[in-house]
């Protein structure tokens, strides 16, 4: 089977090369090839307001070093970074295309909407090819807000205690559609016992997950009475990786 696949691959590759040779022999000008090697995948949602694309190009019958490269963003009303000077410039080409001299481009200050980024390669004899990538911006640079944490009382009688701590939070963003839904927020927590008490620290597993919203644990209060405080810490983060400040609450078993 492997030999058959290899044979088929060689046949197909040979046909492609032979087709190119035939076209060269007929005097046709082959179109260049262009493809992205960095940047959002087609249809991807990004949670930031800047993006950088990088691409590669090849041409079987021409020297692309003598050709031209153009980029375009639709809709084209945002600010661009000029690849040579590094300065900001407003994109105002009448056809939406802007010539560039490097195979990479960075775009800043993107608003929340759908975009299509295109790269056009033109070889020295005028044949051209275009690569496109559509992406969606949902910019969110604000951390979630912890609304409530159901911590136990600060002082607990020495008894068998069924601990249950639940974290309530919501996300905010410049645009409501950019905010992370409550069910998609991720939680982290750690419960540490009094120093030297022998209590084994409990940490969220996996470290970050929507399933870490609630911690339940049974504690023998008699074993830890008068030994010091338990410390519970938690944080919440959204899909843009913005993280809340650490929330801390403490409790202890007392006689």
C-alpha cells in the first residue's frame, strides 16, 4: 500500500512538473503561487485588536524579485503600519491595494467586525495570484469581574465540615458581543491548610477550566482545631486571557 501511494504521488508530481514544462515550452506565463505562513486561519475569531500576517511566494518561470507585492484589507478603514518606516498611515488607495516590500504586514487598532486580508503577487511579466484570509475580531482587553465567592464563615466549630465554595463571575468588554459568555469563563483555585498542619493543598485540575467554578471537600474540623487558618485563593479569566486579581478568603476551626 505504501509503495502504491508513493507511486501515485510521484505520478501526480511528475504530471504537474510536466504540465509546467509544457506551458513553458508553449510560451505561456505561469501564475505565481502565494500562501500564508503566519496569521489567523481562515474564519478564525481573534480576541485582540492587532494582527500580523506573513506569507511566502514562488514562481516556476519568473524571478519574483523583479515582481511586485500588494496587500489589501476589507473593509479598509483602519490604520496600517508602514513596513519600511514603522509609522502609522491611513489606508486610502483608490482600489484598496497597497504595495509592500516585505512578506509580512501588521495591522493595528482593529474594531470589532469581520475582515478579509488579501495578498496579491504580480510577476515581472504581469501574471498575478491572490491569497485571502477572512478573520473576525472580538477585541476584549478588560478582565472579568468576580461577583461573589461563597466562602465559609471565618470561624467554624470543630466538626466534620463539608466545604463548598462556588465562584460567580461575569465578563465585560468594549462591545457586548466581545465579552466571554459566563459558561465559557475559566476558573483557577487553590486551598491551602494551616502551616505545619499536614493538610494537603488542593489545586484546580486542570489548572484552568469552566468546570473549576465549584470546590467541594470534606474536612475533619477536629484534626485542625486551633492550628490556624485555611486559605482559599481563586482567579477567573476570559477567552482573551484577561485575568482577574486574585480573590482570597480565610477560615479556621476553633474550639
